[in-house]
C-alpha cells in the first residue's frame, strides 16, 4: 500500500525519509528522561547514527512492501520537528482487514494535544490509505494517558484481552479499544488478499 503525506491543523504525518535524520536524532537522543512507566529514556547517541537510521528506513520500507507494518512520523508544521509516530501492525488481510494501531509522542511534546490530533488523522489513514477495516489500540491497563486519548478519539472499549502481549518477561493483559470506518464517517472496506 502506498504511503503518502497528510496534514492536520498543526501537524504533518508522513513516512520518514533520510533528510529527517537530524530531527530524528534530536527526538531520540535529546528527549527528557523517562516521564512515566510507559515512556522511555533517551537512546545513547551511538545507537542513533546516520547509518543505523538509514538501515531502519530500509527495514520500514521492506515491511511496508510486504504489507506487514507501516510507520509514519508526526512533524510539527511550524517547526518541522519530529514530535512522534503512529504505526500499523497488520494482523490479517483477506478476511479481517485488521491492524494494531500504535502511537507515541516524544515526551518533550506531551500535553499539547498532538497525540489526539495525529491519532485522529491516523484513523483515517488506516482506513483510507491502508484499506483497513478495524483498528485496535491494545493498551496496558494502567496507561492512563493512552486510555484518555483513545476516549477523546471516540474509540470504543471492547474489553480486556488476557495475556495478550509479552512484555518485560511476562504475558500481560491489555485493554482493547477499537475504531471502525463508520466511526469516522467512512465506508467499510471490502476484503482482499495480499
Ligand atoms: C499517550 C500519548 C501519545 C499522549 O500524548 P499527548 O500528545 O500528550 O496526548 P493528547 O493529545 O491526548 O494531549 C492531551 C493533553 O494536551 C493538553 N492540550 C494542550 N493544548 C491542547 C490542544 N490544543 N488540544 C488538545 N489538548 C491540548 C490537554 O489539556 C491534555 O493535557 P493533560 O494530559 O495534562 O490532561 C503520550 O503520552 C505517549 O506517547 N505516551 C508514551 C507512549 C504510549 O503510551 N503509547 C501508547 C501505547 S498504547
């Protein structure tokens, strides 16, 4: 599926390219220390070289080419700074057209409403551009900021999926919030095979 550029009031959402290296480096190495259990610490600069960045971009390209996984960077329109990401991990095509929907805002940019602004557009990207019919956010039970955000987006709680994700050496339960095309005024997608 071809990935393109999308705009919201304050943000640009598009795949990363090599020329994003400086802002990517800045986002990953010079962020604030971990602000919560669900945040992460800045990366060492040695893990964020241009060579590594180019390899990562190649990896994303390969995964998107196989229709397995799609990642988009979130950029602030005004400053061109990379403030976060959304991603889609395809669980199934053919019958379900179903993906896990992920999002992250780099901690220096929390509290500006960027997460909900980007993730609302991300739902449309998932349905229209990636032709998905079901987007699921799987959220740790105590990830309050994420739960608050999906509620703002109007995603619907379906329940708790037991021992869904292997994290830090154990299988953990996740809250499942779902969006369907009709929830954002779009038509259902028809099934198709890869
Ligand atoms: C969850 C996460 C994406 C939320 O990012 P965010 O941009 O801060 O979230 P929102 O868009 O919901 O922003 C809402 C906050 O911005 C404030 N805000 C400021 N200006 C705003 C505006 N113009 N519009 C909307 N909200 C605004 C709101 O008051 C609210 O503040 P509060 O959190 O103190 O109540 C972020 O915390 C994150 O990346 N966490 C780590 C990764 C993670 O948990 N990912 C999800 C895994 S399931």
